[in-house]
């Protein structure tokens, strides 16, 4: 069983920045894809960004040019740098990992609130 723990959420004003971290309890060297998803109140969970084991990147159109996903295999951690935040970015942000074995794990989420 792999545990994913997100951190870095909080309250920020529009136009501000936050950096989310997702720390895995085991090596992410055998992860096919790691990603960030988010769920706003009353809405379905949606993909924000993913990074593959070969560092191929994928972003939702709504965050392209503002968010950057990265990984540090030595630290078993994936990051999401969020700049130029908007009120519509308000959501609970979840980390997800898909291993080569096919197992999928989710973190418990971290709240991001963008408000003046």
C-alpha cells in the first residue's frame, strides 16, 4: 500500500501563487504517471496536470501557462506550482499515482481557496 500526502494548500488572493507537494511513502521510480486532480464543490473531479515516468507532461486547458507539474524521484515527491491563481481554481486538490503494476493510489487532498 502506497500513501500519498498532499501539502501546500491554503488561502491566497487572486493573482497569487501556491506550490503543492505530494509525498509518496515509497519510491516513485516505478510510477507510470503521477498527477494532480481537483474537485470544486458541486462539481466532478477533474484532471489538472500529469507527469509520466519519462517526464511527459499534460495539462488541462484551463491551467496551461499558469501551472507547472514536476517530480523529484530522489524525494519521492511531485509538485504543482500554481501561478496567477483565479477564484475558479478554488477546489480540493488531489494527488494520484498509477504504478507499473496497475495499482492506483489517491491522496486525501489539500484545500486551495482563491479569494480576496
